[in-house]
C-alpha cells in the first residue's frame, strides 16, 4: 500500500518591521500612465528608470521612491521615470499573511519576453506590463528594486551581459554582483530585449536589498538609489550612513537546483550569500537524492528554504575574477 508524502512544512511567521507606503500622490501618474512619474530636464542625458513593486509585497523600494518624490527629486540632465509596477497586488498586502501579496495572477518578473507581451493571453500582471512597456522601451539605465523572503546578503543580479555587471558596480550599497541566465519559466525585466540586445547600449540590473519588511533592507535600497541617481540628478554625497564600496565581487551562477519532490529539505537553514568551502558538502536531500556542492568555495544564491515541487531551491555560484576585475 502506497503512502502519500508528508505535506510541506508551513512557512515561519515573518516579522513585518516596516509597513507599506501611502502611494496616493503617485497613483494617477503624471504622464498618462497610472503609477508612473516622469520628469525631463533641459540638458541631454540618459533616461534613467527606477522600477519598484514588480512584486506587490516587496515594497521597500516603493518606500524609498515615495521619499524621493516627496522631496521633489528631479533630474538635472536627461530624464527620470519612477514606476510603481504592481500597485494592485500591494493593495492586497496583509501583515498577518505578508507572502500572499506577491502577485495577483502570475509573477510579473517572468512576463518580459516578446511572445508573452505580444501574445493574446491576459492576466493582471501582463496587462500592467503592457501598460508600462513604452517607458521600458526607452530606458537607457534601469534598476529594478526587490527584496528577499529568506535572510541573505544584499546583492545585484546583473544577467550575463557586461553592461549589467558595469551598472551593478555603480551600486555602492552592496559589493556582491551575481551574473546569471535568469529563469527558465519566464523572462525577467532586466533580461528584456532592450537590455539583452547587442544592438543597444541600454543596461539594467536588479537589486535584492535584503530580507522583506526589514529596516536594514530599506537602508540598503536608499543607498542603491542614491548611487544610481547621483550622476543624472547631481545628488550630493551619500546620506543615511551610506558608504561607497569600490571593490565588488562577481559570482557567476553555474547550477540551478530545483526541488523534484515534495520532500526537499536543506540540512540546515542556510543564508543567501553563504560560501561553502569544500566540494562535496551536503546541502539538502530531495527524496532519496543528495544535493552536494559541485566545487570548492561554492556560494548559495538566495536559497528557498521551503521550496515546493518544481520550484527553484537554490542557485550555486562561483567567483569569476575576470568579471570582478581583480
């Protein structure tokens, strides 16, 4: 007689230290697109786009951009656009169940391929992506602000291209850049064709500022936005305790580990950015299979400590001295 596997362990209760911002002043937008604030200077310069709320419960970036907009941040060269991407999901945020407001219908950071954007399928997130697409198509520099469910070092995801890595080096809030190929189940915003194509000079990166709903994550996001906007907005030296980190370490993802069973479990509660010194170290068990590090000094990138069957459990990365430049 066969027995069913045990149900997955429930998520722990996450502490919500900071509450969502009031985005009322920005909901209508000022350029004909709801939730998009656009400003132009009289001097030639790049179009800088800062995106937050791709996931509705990751609102530290939205708090930062709300602060800057209320302080009347304006570009002194080029153009600046601020996009509050998924306000509908944010409106459903409940601190008693904070993970539930990530999206309404589907992950908005998996819809940025031409096939999905130009297809006939509809969803709340696809409709919104199509609505803000004109701004994305004209971006020269794009930073996508995110945070993480599980504890881990702040990092920049750059994609494989050198332009994303170069932009990641500009962000002084973290010294860790992770280059990867994105996700097999859909195209991220930073992998949109404008930023991936060799025919353009546009560049994009994604900041994972730290764990959701934590004050330290908010500080990291502030520092990152200041670093990106300083050249075009002529912002002064970093504030709020920010320090510029000139030396970056670039890690390249080599392996993606998916949970193939409902019995996937890590041997301990690893933190993102943790480096496992020895090759062959046991990381997890997936049913009867063992997951071990494939090489020495293997970094764990954003481990998902409660992966469902078919979900990504962790990405494994190694140091690339050529991309790091040291």
